[in-house]
C-alpha cells in the first residue's frame, strides 16, 4: 500500500521528539514576545498621552528592547535546532535510500534508470530539508502567534478577533485546495527531470557511437526539445507557486 508523505516522514521523527518539543517551546516563547510587543507598545502610547514620567517611559522602552531581543534569540535558537533536525533526518533517509537501491534487481534499475533515481532523490531531499527546517519553524511560530495574538486581540475587540480567525482559516483552506494543483505540477516537473537525466545518461554512454554515425546534431535537437519540455513544466510550477505564496500576506 502506498504511503503519503507524513506516513513516510513520521518514523524518522521519533528519535527527534525531544528536539521537536524543545523547538515548540522556542516557538511559543518567540511568538509570545512577538504578539505581546504591539500590546506593550499600546500601553506605552497610552502612558505617553497621559503625561507619564520619563522613568516610566524608559521602562516601556526597555520592555520593547527585551521583547525584540527575546524574539530574535529564540527565533535563532529555533532555526539552529530545526536545521540540525533536518540534517539528521535527511542523512538517515539518504542512508535508507542507498540501502534500498542496493536491493533493486537489474530489471528495476533498467526500468527507472540511474539518472531518474538520482534526480528524484535529490529533489525530494531538498523539500524534506525545507519541511523540517523552514517549514516546521514558520508553522510553529505562525500558529502560536495566531493563538496568542487573537487572544490579546479578543481582549480589546472580540468581533475583530473572530474576523481575523475566519479570514485566516479561509486562506488556509484555499491554500490546501490550490496545493493539490501545485503538487500535480511538481510531480510533472520531477517526471521531466527524470526523462532529461535518463536521456543524458543514455546518450553520454553512447557518445562515441553517435560521433561515428554522425548523429550529434539529431541527438542535440532531441535533447533541446526534451529540455524545452522541462522548462515549460518548471515554469508552470514556478508561476503556480508564485500565485499561491502571496495569499497569506494578502489576507493579513
């Protein structure tokens, strides 16, 4: 039975549960400092308009510096931690992939081709790295920022907090829906890379024979057409990804 992405990735996360919990704590502290900064600044403005003493304003200024420093420190710690997690998991997965490749019989290797297998594994590991590093970091920070920020916002205006949550949930639902189209486009890009790698591997191995039979021009034209097909699919993927990426900022 074919497994989805998370079912494949979850077993590799078990040995990093402690690190993930620590990362969650870092994200909570950083998001709390980020969400509380506007509230603290609002209190400072209220104190300024009410004629507060310079010592009181200095305390508010120091508080803003402490909050900004806390955010920077824990975002840095979270980035370093998730980078270590991503490096460890991708290393273990690459080892498992290598051992699995050794078990392939000759027919299977000929069916997929060395270039196909290498290109797919390389592109997949890039996105696995991003998932565990930037993906986990940004998701946890945004999640806690949303929860804490909406809680503080609800203290001032419950209706405004409800509107913000509704808009964000609508944005998430739309991104999940559009993500399916983006996934199909990414699969097509992988297929084109595989074809291009297999084409290059096959014809580079036969370079002398092609030269002997004066087929360089024909092979070059075939490679150009194959490369153009890859460029079209990759451009389609980039355009779709670029159209989806601004949605969260647009909602905000």
